[in-house]
């Protein structure tokens, strides 16, 4: 997966119980005549679904199925034609329950979604309770892996600006989730559970990229925290998120639209990945002026002791006819990322998929053979291309101390006889700071 990082600034578990996601279908013969979304009292009550059948078919009957939270439903009965009575038990948990009742008649069907309020008091159960005012989300479809739709959400007390950047002095809960395929920009209803590692399983919160951002007045005092556990309920225009950060329990809620911006590569809205919205098919979206740097002096980057070096094959990401590779080198200590990290975004002179990226590259904004793509921020405030990041010392949850996007210069990758690579970088950021590196080591396949 090509690594893209959000640039976070203006200047730059109580169990959930819900699952499933279906759309109401506008049938020709079998029609729902009551609401398709209903609220249910926490103490339990009965709700009525009504329907009509224009042309009854002999031998065909109306069927019901509870597709999520069956423990919430005491009974379903049909006291009269065109009427379904759903009786709910009391909700004694501290979480909202989302119940989806699927009703079918022959080949036609519809879903009714019930949202039952929490019955248990959350007082004293959470260290932090946060009610989000905004949900800014991006829908990536299968751009980052076949088999699941990717959504990137930010639940916050301040909005994101038009460039998708975070405002200062604000709280942003970032949630990176995989959902079932649906080619839809509205986040599907259901329960999402936590995975500490990358996965393409659906209804999953991917912990690797899900973070809490507490933005400060500038880049140096913004803090970033990883989740160690999380669950999220998504209902009709509602999100409830419970998570653990450094041993503390957080309760996050949001009420409102779940519409996400379509950020897929081929959607026409994402110019940085080869789309054309008046930029003459320039994959950078004409955003050369969006380079960022916080450096105040030249920087020589070293990777001594424990470190990680990986390469990943990205296909023909930049639409040049040649293979694209991402090479990523970072310092580590006791399992944590710290200090300087470099990303190299390389366009080769071949179509190999096996790590054939040796040679000398010129850093440029224009994709081409033997070009290392210069760094820039795309429409979604993500750092794309080649860049330097400096993490806070000792912990990958301390945020970025500094960063610089590489705008000019050269990078050379030399494969040695012992299987190692020598990497020589002589680059400049947009402020003219010289960023160099001369490192030898093993670069593993990611």
C-alpha cells in the first residue's frame, strides 16, 4: 500500500451490539408503508411495520428475519394482514442497539432499522466522553485492497478545511475502517470491531492507521495517540465509538450525516492519482505549490542500530508505463518509531514486480522514467510522493516533530553483492534545506 500521511494542522470496552447493513428497496408489488427507521425506548416497547401487497400470489407468504441483535427482539407477530408487530426487550447495556428486520415477499424485500437507546448509565465507565460535532470522511472503495471498501473518518469538535487539513486546538478521532463492498459513499450501518494489524476483513477498524489527534497551536505541540482496542456502532445518521488509549476508556458519539467524499482513484475527484479535473492529466493535480517543510536547517539522515527498511510494489501508479515502488526507511527503538523517517517514491525504467528499482533517480513533480516523485499534499491533506518525517523521540504516539517534502535533487539505489542496498540521497525541500543520506543495509519486501 502506498503510504500517505495526513498533515494535521491549519498550517498545514463496554460491548456494542449490532451488525448488518441493507438498503430499503423500492418494490413494485410489495411496499413498505411505515417508516424504514424507528427509535425504540430503552425500557422496551412494541413497534409496528405496515405494508401493502398490490397483487397477492397464491402460496407465497410474508417472511421476517432479524438480521442483527436478535437478543433485543422478544417476539415478532402478524396480528392482521399488512401489519407486523415487533416487540423489544429492555436494553440494559450501556450502548445503543441497532436491530435490522428483513421482511420479504417472494423475490421482493425491504429492511426496517430500529435504534434502541442505551439502558445502562455510562457514568463512571469512561475516562473521556466526547460528543463530535463534525464527521469528515473519505471513501476509497477498493483502492487499497480488493475485497473491502475503505473509509477514513474524522469525528471532531472542529471541521476540516477545504484542503482536508485539521484545525489547531481541536480534537479529531480518526477511524480507518473496512466495510463490505457497496460502491457507496455513505458509511454502512453495523458493528465494527478492532484489528491491531492491516486486514481486508470487513466490519473492521484497522488499528494501524486509526489515531486520536489533539492539535495544538502549531505542528510541534500536536499530539497523536494510537488505539489499543475499539468498537464502533454505525446506525442511521449515528455513530457510537468506544475505544481504549493508554489504558483509558473513551466514549465518542456523533449524530448527523454519514456521507463521505468519494476519493477513489478513478472517481474524477482525486487528481493526485491520475484523474483529470482540468489539470491536463497531471497526476499531482497541479499542486506543486502545496509543498510543506518545517525544517530550519540542512538535515543529514542516518539509520543506525534498530531500524526498518521496506520496499513495496505499487504497479503503474503514476500511469507512465513503468513500475512504481515505495521504499520506506525508519528508525526504531524498542518497537517504537522515532527520529527521522524517509519515503522514496520511485518510477523505474522497467515493468518488473520483483524489486528491480536500482539506479539513479531525479526528483521531479512530473512523472516519468527514472523519476523520484517530489513530495506534495493532495486534495485530502495527505503527504504524497517523497518526504522526510521526524517522529517524536521514543514513541510513535508523540506526533511529528518536523517534516519536509523532497522537491529537487537526486536519489541513487545501488544493489551490493551481499544482498544489501546502498542509498544515497542529495535532495532539497521547498525552503532550500539540503537533505542527505548515505545508508547501507537490507531492504525487505513489504
